[in-house]
């Protein structure tokens, strides 16, 4: 049995798609997943399963549709993949004190040369590993860029983004 982390897109953010993580965990456990837990309220579910990944995704989407009342995109990563992401050195080169570090989970490769920076310089994608884009956000006109919106609007893929500290904490929890 392997352990996994499921990242839910746009759940409990900005008052949208409000779902109690305790309800999500209970539904996952009731569906046969083992050792189910969550990390913070923004849709990070940790569990164990021996099912094939496509089946886990199918079940996860059904659970989230039932709880949220609409389709919720989910991104599944093995715990070993998440640990590799957390141990990567992509952010070692970031020296700016104003920089914010993020990991955006996406469903397919972006097909770009790295590093890739937005036109106004508020988002930079340093590289990718295990379906995760390593992003840096910089202030521009008093606001920080947000990698999720940048990736979705510029590359036509759905994404869900987590602060680097969240990725580190989840990895430690594994």
C-alpha cells in the first residue's frame, strides 16, 4: 500500500467551494482509503491506498462533487514524488527578499524553456519536477503575482498552487 497526497483545486479559498476537511476525510475513509488526514483547510488530503491511480482519481472526483456540489479538479501525487519535490533545489538560486515561493501542480508539461518569466516580471517559473512547476512571485505595482492564474491563463492548463512552506510541512508529515 502506497501513501499519496491529493491536492484539491479552488477549495476553501476566498469563500468559494467551502467544504469541511473533516467531511472530506470521513468520505475518503468511508470509500476505502486508509490513514486519511488533511493538512490545513485548503484541500490537502493525505492517505494510503493500493488502488490504481486512475481509480483513486475517479473516486476522489466523485467524493468532491458530492461534497462541493460541483466538479472539483484534483491532483494526485505519490508521497515519494512529493518528497522529491520538497527536496529539490529549485529555489536555492532565489536571492530576493521580496520573493514568494510556490509550487503549482499541473496536469501536463508546459512545453516551455526554463526559467520563464511573465511579461511584467511578477511570476517566474524556474522549472518542473513530478508534474510540479516551481514558481517565484515578485511584487509588481504593489501586488504579488500569483502563479496559478498566470499558468492557467497563459498555458491553458488547470493548476492548483501551494506556498512552499505548505509543501515542506506536508512532506515532513509524510
